[in-house]
């Protein structure tokens, strides 16, 4: 992943970083919270073809980013009004590797350009969905497919949804099943709970530091 700051991701990109700073105390880290779901798509021959991410942002971030987008003034943010924001944010995720890692049988996979970007507002929270096709569909066989979604700098905190559909398989061979692993509570602490972890510490991090990997939730898919 490139070493650009994920703050740029947060507006489409620069304005959202400012939104995060306004919405949450400057001393706190992370600044934005995202609840994630993932759908793993399979195609011909049991090959993994892509991942459909669904990310629901916290209410403070959601309220800021949609300012000015209610073009008809009806108080509702329709998918059409959010479509340009969905396309922009999805495209800008490329420089961060879409905050998504997929390994199949131990080999990291490369993604093609994302498709089907959409946004929807429900209950005061914004959800972004997009499909990440693999550049080359890969047969999983009896190997394991492992998915992680996280920000290496921990500016954005990604956490798996507690809903039953947090991990779904579509078109998977018979017998394939997904399991979830979450970081231990004592590990997943914010910066202000750890001595010496100041905001300056996090500002100095780049994607290559990979600090956020310790907070990653994982989806593991095994097939017989």
C-alpha cells in the first residue's frame, strides 16, 4: 500500500479529514469508526472472483460528509444525490489498497478497479458499498481464504458488524463456511488508553508502519 495519509480518504478526501477532527476530540484516536460487512463472491469452478464491501460510518462523520448533497431540499439523501460521492470516495480508496487484504491459500490477491459504488443513508448513518473484483479469479480448493479490512495507521477504525450477515458467501462450492475472528479486548484499545501513544505518534505513522493490523478483524473461509 502507498504511504499517503488516510486523512485524504476521509473527504473524498481533504474535507472529511477536517470533519473527523471537528467531530471527535483531537487527543482521541481513531477519528472515524466504520462497521463493516463483506460478501465473498465465487464464480465458475469455485474460483474466488471478488469481495463486496459494505461500510457503515459513524453518525458524526456521516452528518458532515453529506452537507450540501440534499439538492432537492426534501430532507432525504437519496442514492442519486449520493452517487457522485460514492464514486469519488471509492476511486480514491485505490491509493490505500481499499483498506482490504485478501489471501487465498496463503497468497495475497490483487484487485482490479472497483465497480458498483453506492451510498445510502439510514438511521443517520451513511453506508458505502462497492465490489472489488480480483484481477485474476483464483481457485480456493481446500485452501483458506482470509480477508482483513483495516487502516494501517488506525486513523479509521474498522470493526466487523455483529449482525448475522457480517460475512456472506455467494456462489461458493458446497461445504464452504465463513468464520470470524476479532481482536482481543485488551489489544483493541484507543491511543489515549496506552501510555506514550500521543496524537503526534499517529500523525507520524504511514501505511508501511502497519500499526492498525493489530486491530484487524478477520473473515476466514474454509472449503472441504
